[in-house]
């Protein structure tokens, strides 16, 4: 079952299952369990509290970064194949640690640059994509976190060549209706390479029935050095097949305001996501058709695969 929850308890859409008592015949893989337990214990030793695993990043990848209280970690490995081109690989790491004795106000962030943007250039070799990952570290201070508002400030460094210091102030506003949830986010940022900019995004989630949810989203990003807006629009339908499988059907459009506000790219696709081990290991298949102005709107088939492990503590 899917339902909206208060952002103080994790935000987004949460899956609730009635789980029977474990059977002595339940299948387990000791290697996976031991590795998972070690990492969980390590994070717990830094943050001091234990949490379950957050499943619903499928419904919004930034939920794990911004709406889930407490510490968490995400490891991912994905491939992207465009028809007629080599396979591209991407490795991602994202860790948030709530520092002890700070009243949950101060967080330490560690993220791989590849994990920040799914559209970044990918490596064509599976080994080098792990070896060549660039990371960023930052401290986050949470000014306020209520039912309606969340405000935080990050400052840190992206460890590339050259290194890139950055800061960002993020304000998020939640609104709740009888059967819908809206979320508006305003981010003001600066980096040594890109300069000043801001990004505004809006998202509306509306359940259609007990196992279907529709999402409307839009965003606009502005860089002072570019002096134009990058625009994005999308609509997605999420369908929960059962407690282990979810489909997402989506249509997206992107554009800019270089000359006038216009669209210059479209995509339509399906995401199929499945739990493959316990409640924290997932695989995802994502076939997509894409068309862009740069290719004279020729339709390009794309297929993506993703493996993800989620570990959370709060």
C-alpha cells in the first residue's frame, strides 16, 4: 500500500507491508548479510542511533538526500546504452551522517559527483568508472524542520581537478490537501566554477487508488554566468504491482530560455524496480525513447540498468 507521510517521519510515499513472522526456512545469503551488518554498524557507531532501510527513493531520488531524517547511505551502479554507442557505466556513493551531540542540526555529507546528476557523462569501462569517481564533502546545518518547512545550509568542496568549493541554501515548503501533497523547493547556490545560481522546483503527488499514484513536476534553474533558465517538466504514473515490484511510466520535456521559452527535448519511458534481497537491495530496468533538437528530433532508443543498496540510520 502507498500513502503520503509527514516529512518529519521520512516524507514522500511509504510502503507499508504486514510481514509474517520469519520462518526458519527463510532464504538468506550470509555474505550479503554480514557486509550489510558491518556497514550498518559502522554508520551507527558514528551517528549513535539505528534505523531501518528507506525503500521509496524510487518515488523521488532527492527524498533520501533531503526528507529522510537521520543518517543513511546509498551505493549504486548503473549502465546506460544508447543505440549505436558503447555502454556507459556509473558508480555512485551518497552518505549522510548525523553528527552526535548536535541535536540533529549538523550533518556530514559525502557524495560522488556521478551520484548527483544522472545526465552526467559516463565512463565506457566498468572498472575505470569506480576508480575515477570524484567526491564532494560538505557540512549541512539544519535551521528548521517542521511539518510545513525545512531549511538547511550546506558548505563544502568537490574534490576534482581543480577542486570546487560550493555553498547552497535550500528552502522547502510542504502543503497537504485532502488527497494530495505538494512540495516546493527553492535552492540558492554558489560554486567556484559555476558561480551564482538558483533552482526552483514544484511537485504535486496525487494518489489515484490504493496502488497507483500520479506525479506532476516542473523545475527551472538559472546560472548568472549563463543568463538564461534551463526548464524541465514531467508527469509520472507509479503502479505498485506487489510488495516487491513497482512500475513507473513517465513523460518528460526539457527546454530553456536562450531565445524564448521553448522545448528542445522529450523522453518517454518505463522504470521497473524490484527488491532482490531483503528490504534494502534493488535492481531497476529503464527502457526509454528520447528525442532532442540537437539530433533533429530523431527518436533514440535507450536502455538503462541500475543496482542499488540502501542503508539508513535515524
